[in-house]
């Protein structure tokens, strides 16, 4: 059963979506050891937004991560969550090999993982949270590259709840990013800068692939 919220998002199987259905597939650059942990045991690590704010790698870090920034009548307007928010970032399969190679170079990653059934993967995450992290809510969606855009009052007031985590600057649009976000609605903040999930074997829905040829980086850097 799919339910529409008052802010226009959709709830399906304990997962909140900005768009439904989710993509058929997603890809993500990562270190091979972590990729095997994901396939074999379903180990997933989400980072707090503050982690990305402090990351100095310019292709991956973002000092404004999680801040909804717009302009209305030339005045800056900002929205931000008071809750702890964790994110796990992937790319649509249509991202260019050049962009993937650059992301991998910046993160020192040595392989790709491909999600073959995103809906099943997100359902596993939602089930883990329901059983182990009550009060933690899963929200998934495409990243919109309109941070800093000039908007009217109606547009500003009609933002989806917690949509700021899915907003980035136009110069990042080549990432073609899709995000899995987890919001902590409890009164207890975790001391770590990350949230670890163990979903069980994901071999049927996740595969490991080689990175694009490193030679294409000569035109990207």
C-alpha cells in the first residue's frame, strides 16, 4: 500500500520516497573490503551530515551539506534540521564514467557496487531500523541541484519535509546522486558520527564491479 503525505512524499513499505517507484538500479564507488562486507553480510555505514560538512575533499565534501539554501527577492533563506541526519549516497547508472572515476580518485575507492533491486534494498534497511533503531526513519530520493536558486514565496513554503538533505549546488549535478537518508527522531543522540546497519546477505541484489579505466582521469583532473 502506498500513502501520500501532506508534504507530497510517498510512504511504501515503511520507506518514505520523494519519488516512487525508486530507481531500478544504483551504483556506488567504495573500497573493495567494504563492498564484500555489504554483499556478504549487508554492512552499511551512513554518515552524519556534519561528517560531510567537515570533509575537505572538494569533490566529496560540502560545507553546506544538509542546509536548504534559497534566495527570495535577493535575500538568502535557509532551512536546516534540528535532528541528527545520516546519509548514504549513490549515483544513477547514467552517471558518466569520467565522473565516477573522479569520485573514486577523490575517495581512494577501488571498486563499484551495483544495486540491482533498490526497493528490496531499502526494505531491508527499513526492517533493520524497525527492529534495532526505533525512532529512526528512512527517507530516499533524488538529489536536486538548486541550492542558492531564486524562488518565489509559494515555492519556498511548499518544500517537502526534510528536503534540505536532498539539495546540492548546481556545480555538483554531474554526480547524478540518489540518497538514502535516516533521521533520528528520538531524544537520544548517538555519540558516533556514523550509523552502522547489518542487513544480512545481499548477494542477490548487490554485485561488485571494476571501476572505469583510470586512464580517463587524465581529461577529468
